C-alpha cells in the first residue's frame, strides 16, 4: 500500500506507545486515587507503594515527552486523505475527539506534576527528582489534584468514544480508517 495511505511511521509508533502509556497511567492513577497512600501501604507495603507512585509519575512525564514528539510529527508531516472520505458527522466528531485528546494528554501530566510539587511531594522521573519551582501550597495542590481527577474521567470518556469510533470503522464500516494508524499493513 502507498505510504500516503498511512500516517508516517514514527507517528504511528507514537500513537501506540501513547495508547499503552495512557492505559497504564490511568490504571496506576486510579489505584493510587481510590485506595490512597495509607491503605496501599497496608495492602502492599511501603516500598511497593512508593514504587507505584514513582512509576505513575515517571510514566506521566514520559507521556508528556511522547506527546510533544507526537505534536511535532503531526504538524510537520502530511496527514493522509480519507479514502473513502468521511461524512460531515464523522469528520466533526472524530476531529473534536482527537483535538480534545491531544489537549487533555498535555494538560494531565502538567496538572499531576504541579499538584505533586505544590503538595510538597517529590516529582520523580526515573531516579531523578525534578526541581520544585512553585514551593508548597496545600490549597493549590488540592485544587490541582481535583482537576487531575476530573481530567482523568474526561480522558476515559474521550478514549471510549475514540475506540468505539475506531472499532466501528474497522468492524462495521470496514473502510480504511484503521489502516491509517496500523503498524503492520
Ligand atoms: C488508548 C489511548 C488512545 C489514544 C490517547 C489515542 C489517540 C489518538 C489520536 C489523538 C488520534 C488522532 C490522530 C493524530 O492526529 O494523531 C488517533 C488516531 C487513531 N486512533 Fe487512536 N488513540 C488511542 C487508542 C486507540 C485504539 C485502542 C485504537 C484502535 C482500536 C485506535 C485507533 C486509531 C485510528 C484508526 C486512528 C486514525 C484515525 C484517523 O485517521 O482519522 N486508537 N488516536
Ligand atoms: C497522562 C498522564 C497522567 C494520567 C493519565 C494520570 C492519571 C491519574 C488518575 C486517573 C489518577 C486518579 C485520580 C483520583 O482518583 O484522585 C491519578 C492520581 C495521581 N497522579 Fe496522575 N496521571 C498522569 C500524570 C501524572 C504525573 C506526571 C504526576 C506527577 C508527577 C501524577 C501524580 C499523581 C498522583 C500523586 C496521584 C494520586 C492522587 C491522590 O492520591 O489523590 N500523575 N493520576
């Protein structure tokens, strides 16, 4: 198949890396959010709990870096035309969901990092701790964590719409939409 039937290969790789990363960060984030630090320590011990927080933060910051690369590969290279073309409804809904996903996946890690830093907790990225330029502010941290949670739910809704759309094109309409992002054909 001709290359222009697909997004460029690096953009497709980034799509699937981000998809995997988002699922893992939602799963780890919801575990932290629902159980909380004390309950987790009771269940899995102090060191595994700390590792889970570090993994969630590292994953989130990695996603911010991947999203930055992805925005570059999206803006710098030609996007293939839809063949057959999408109808107006499909075009408006899919473009809105894609743009909102881009926005949410950049805002989400920034909220997480700022909420963590203003709460006086370390913003860990692998074995490094990023400098805290904001200082401690518990009220601000609480507000930012609330928005981190709200954006989490928004991302879940957007991904549900997005995956439903992808599966509709792949299994019901059987058009070429899935191929555009596929790594294998
Ligand atoms: C779980 C997290 C996911 C996120 C955050 C995500 C995000 C996105 C975004 C933002 C786009 C717009 C294309 C671009 O400009 O980069 C896109 C395209 C696409 N995604 Fe996903 N995606 C996810 C999962 C999936 C899954 C599980 C599937 C398949 C079942 C899928 C199939 C597609 C397809 C086929 C396109 C191309 C749509 C088109 O060309 O109009 N995505 N995705
Ligand atoms: C795209 C990236 C990210 C996603 C999808 C994500 C997702 C989530 C979700 C869904 C929650 C549960 C919210 C709740 O129920 O309270 C959560 C909690 C949390 N996130 Fe993230 N997160 C991301 C990035 C980050 C980053 C970069 C940091 C910090 C550097 C971070 C720190 C935290 C912390 C500390 C919690 C626990 C909050 C609590 O105990 O209430 N997150 N995350």
